[in-house]
């Protein structure tokens, strides 16, 4: 359903006004104007929610498609890599220069695996501490600092108490 011509003109004028940083408040701005603006806010919040939902659905769809494509292509890559790897192993080659690129065989790296980290710590704590790593993280506790400021009435050195900008929220009625 197409909006009446008057509504399109109002929308175009409004779009131009929205480009301004601050709206101009008229002296005669009244409750009726606030009601109208409230309805517009509610309508645009609904439009914004619909856009976000559409984007979410499209993103999910694209993600599923990309994952399926990646899996399909990776299977093909792995299949051909195994063929080249088998050839290189039979030919006892570490490097194979091909027109499309260079293949290299590399021995797998050794790595430590710990099936039960808690058990490992129990076994070696106090006995062989050099096999264990201790992490200590010291950071300011903003909640405790705020409690201190409220209790003591003073701001500790090295921090500031900053008030955020005033905000106005609007929740549309259902």
C-alpha cells in the first residue's frame, strides 16, 4: 500500500530535518505534539526491530550457506592434498613444486596433552612447581571503588567519578 502523497512529502522533509544534530523545539510544542512524536518513535522502533530481525535471519541463512560451502570445498581440498601427500611420501620428497603452487611435507609437531589438568596439578603441586604456571591478575575493582566513594565521600587518587550523559528512552506500548 503506497503512502498518500502528503505523507511522502512529510517523510522527505523529516528526513532532511533528521540530518540536523539537534531538533528545533518550537515554543508552541504541546502535549499533542509529544503524542504524535511518541507514535512516530514507536512506529520507527518497530521498523528498526523488523530490519534487525530480517538481518538476523539473512545472516543465519548466509552463515549456514557459507558453512556448507566451506565444508564441501574443504573436503575436496583435503582429498587432493592426501593424493599429493601420498605421492610425495612414495617419491620421498619433502617439497614438490607444481604449476599451481608448492607442496611441502612437514613432520607433525610434538605437543603436550593433559587429560585431567586438575589431577596433574594435584600430583605436582609442592613437589614439582616448575611444571605449573600461576596466573595472578590485579585490576581495579570499580564496584568496590564506587562503594568506597559513597562510604568515605572522597575519590581515591588515580580515578575520577564521571557522570554519563542524560538519556531518554521510549518503550512503545503493545
